[in-house]
């Protein structure tokens, strides 16, 4: 059974930092692109960042470029999101999601339960 | 960036009735369109990918259609567990973008 379990969320002040983790199990983690997707309270879904199987390619939504860094450790079956210079508008539930598909056309077939990040003074 | 729109924002349906949800892309996304279901306090769940292919374990009452810029998700006979928010998402272009969602509630 595919499982994705996020952790690391919490309350942080504006300008602060937080590192999210996602522990994967039930599939060959190193064979899949992985993403972070967020959802602000009461709002819709927004893709944030993704990373290639070997970590050699990373992409970000414009609003987090230069502030967030996605990474992975295939030996530990883990995905990470380092979030710096946090802003109030980064407040959201952050989901880890597995990508599936082919020919660089990927949808999100499995999601974690999410971890809440609140940026507030 | 491709902008996704969904209509209606809220759909009130009685159990056993048919529900038809629409999704529109600001430019063609071919058939690279997915639908997700999200219940309160839960993560999204993949229902449909490739515009019309049901994901593993998804009941046959869910069907998707369309290509290019116009897409439809149909729930043939609504069950109690189907009342939720439904999002469409394009994965043809970067960045991947989602629609704002359609809430299906009980009439």
C-alpha cells in the first residue's frame, strides 16, 4: 500500500524558516517524480515544487522561487521542503504527492494527509 | 500559465441523481486533465486522468470526457459518499494548475 506521511509543520513567524518532511513507503520511491502541493485555509490547490527521481531536476512555482528548496533522500525514502523567508501567504496545508504518467506528463496519483504551516506573529 | 475554471461553484444534487461538473482551460491541454475529489479534512484523491481514464479503485459511476479546453466529470448516480469538492487539474503545461473546485452538496 502506498503511504505518504508528512511532518514538520507548525507555527512560525514571518521571515522564519521551516523544514517539511515526507516519508514514503509501499512503492519504489526512487522511481518517481515527487511534488509538494499546498492548500491555503478554505482555498483551492496550488502546486509548489517538484523533483526528479535522482534529484537532478527541480521546479518551483514563481511565488516560492528563491525561498523554498525541494530535496529528496532516496536511501531514506524521504522528500523534503526547506522553506525560508516565510510569509503570511505561505500559510497552508502542505501535501506531499507522488507523480505518475509518462513522457513528462504527470498527474498526482497518491497524496499524503498533509501538514499545516501557519505563518503569523 | 494556463487558467482553469470550473462551473458551477456549487451543485446541489439529491442522492441517486446525476451530477455534471464542467472544467475549462484557458488554452488547449489536449487530454492531459485530471479530476480529484476532496472531502473535508482529507487529502485529495485522484479520480480520473487522461481526461477519461478512471484511477485504480474508482467506481464506474464516475466518468470523464472532453479534450482541448472543455472537460466534463459526470457522476451517474450520486451516493452519500460522493458529496465533496471536485477539482480539475491540467498537466500539459508548466506550471501545473488546478481549477477552483466545484462543491457537490446534498439538495
